[in-house]
C-alpha cells in the first residue's frame, strides 16, 4: 500500500521521466558564439536571454560559450570560420559581410532609416527574408536581426556640424567600399581598420576619428581618446546572428526550431536594451566631457546631395533588386 512518501517519490520519478523524455530530442552541445563588442553591450543581454530560453527548452543541453570583444578574431575572420564550420555563431554587422554577400551593402547606403521602428519593420518583414536567403546561399543561416544601431562620428580635431567640417579628418571605417567612398566624397581621409586596433590608433593619433553607435563608443571607452561626438546618425547597422550552414544542417528540426526561438527572444530583449543603452551611453559620454553636437536636417540634406555619386556608383554593384527590396520595405513601413 502506498504511503505519502512513496506516492511523492513515484510522482517525482514520473516527472523526471517526462522531463527526460521531453529533452531526449536534444543532443548535449556547446555553441561557440563570437562577436566584437564587450559583454556589457546590449548583445550581452541578448545572449543571456538566448541561454535562458535554451535552458528551459532543452533542459540545459544546449549551452552558449560566448567570446567577447573580438577575443576570437575580428568580424570577418569569425564569419569565415562560421562559414567553414569551425564555430557555430558569429554576431556581426552587415558592413563586415559585403565582401561575402554584396547585397548587404544596401544597409550601408547613408541616411536610409529615419528611426529604429522603421528599421525593425523592414528587417522583420519580406525584405529581411530576402537578405536571409542571400546569406544562406553563402553558408550562413541568419537566426535573427539584432541591433547595432545608428552610427555617429567621433574625432579629436573639431566638431563636425556641416559638410565642410569633414575635410581632411582621418576617420577609421570598416573594410567596406561604401563607407570608404562616402567619407572620401565628403572630403575626409577614411582608413579601413579592424575595430580591435581602433583605440590604440586614436590614442597615438594615427587616426583622428571613427564612427559607431553610442553604446559601442561608450563601452569601448573611446571617450578617453576622443573629444568630439557629432550626432550624425548617418547609417543604421543591424547585427546578424549567423549560424554556420554547415553545422546547422547537422542539427535535427527540433534543435533548429529552438535555436531560432531563442535568437528571436534574444532579439526582443537585445533591441530594447540597445535603445535604452544608446540613450544612457550618450548621457555618460556627455558626463565624461565629450563635446556633443547635433547634425541638422539641413546638413543631412547637403551631405546626401554631395554623396549622390556614391549612390550612383554602388547601387549597380549592390544590385538594383536588393536596393529596391529595401526601398519597398521602407515605403510600406512609412505607410506608402
């Protein structure tokens, strides 16, 4: 005859059996997740949320091993390692990927998005699916669009408040022809450089400035080697959470589904944290003595007029189809 203790033991055993059975479809695995930002960046919030979902859905069988601050290599090297199947995930901006998927250059055309909401509508809709297919053909499965944010300019020479202020400023950019041509056309002297080298290059005056979202500027402590911050918001940069197609194809459908679910849950948390962090980072940068100036709508119009040759040159390279897909998404996002 069962007593209460025996009954409790039986119930616990049955629950354990059910839990074990529920997680049987998942293989114990540790996923290498690399990125170029520090752990206190909003990407850290996204990774923690991903792990929380994976713990709940797989009984802790799928674990993320995150490498921060480019410690496992720069974005391009890490992306190539992901394509080759020597690591599972890289979280990187599209600007580092245009040599692999030329259509992603559409995101680098300046002053496309007016705000974050507009960007989310485009990325989470048909346009996002279009670019996902291009990535998959290149050996990369995009699990979700996270946020790097709007890019702004810093330098140690002077405030950049009008077109003429770009003249002669040595600006670090990613190895990206659209960024190089944009700043060259504006009269600056752009220099491609891995982000891990930027702080030292700014400190030694090898370069005068760089461009990144507020959160990256603040968490990388660039305020220690930069005096001026110009709120240009010249490009919106998404982060892609890219899984190796080679390794993805080795997962079963349940594992694939739970990884997508985790990345999308991470997307919501990371984007919310990104916007909050951007606002907080700007306040911190001001409090630490950076001289901040706004970049007016009138000056944006002057810049866009001046860099028209950049559009004329690069739209055919990117591909008119990709640019039109993005512009169609923007039109719908604006209610057009």
